[in-house]
């Protein structure tokens, strides 16, 4: 009975380790996506500001973009 419980515990530990590895892989993908979005937002914002080609809509969208950049930095 003790051997059967031990085997069950070992199987549960292996299953948990597999789930942790899977979640870590997902987190890496999410961090890469956040970094790419952050870079894209920064490039678009600075590109518009440097070219002095900023429309009223871009100014309206600047605040959500700034919040996105802040949240992306915090999540990394």
C-alpha cells in the first residue's frame, strides 16, 4: 500500500513539474510579445513626434499608448 501511494505521489510530482514547465514557456512567449508591442509603440510615438506629423487622433491615442508602455515595462 505504501509503494502504491509513493508511486501515486511521484506521478503527481511529475505532472506538476510538467505543468510548471508549460506555464514558464507560456510566460516567456507573453514577455516576448509585450516587448515587441512596447518597442512598436515607442517607435511609432517617437517617429510621429520627430516628423511633426501628429494629428489630433494621435494625440488622443497618446494617453492609452503611454499607459500601455508603462504597463509593459512593469510586466517585464
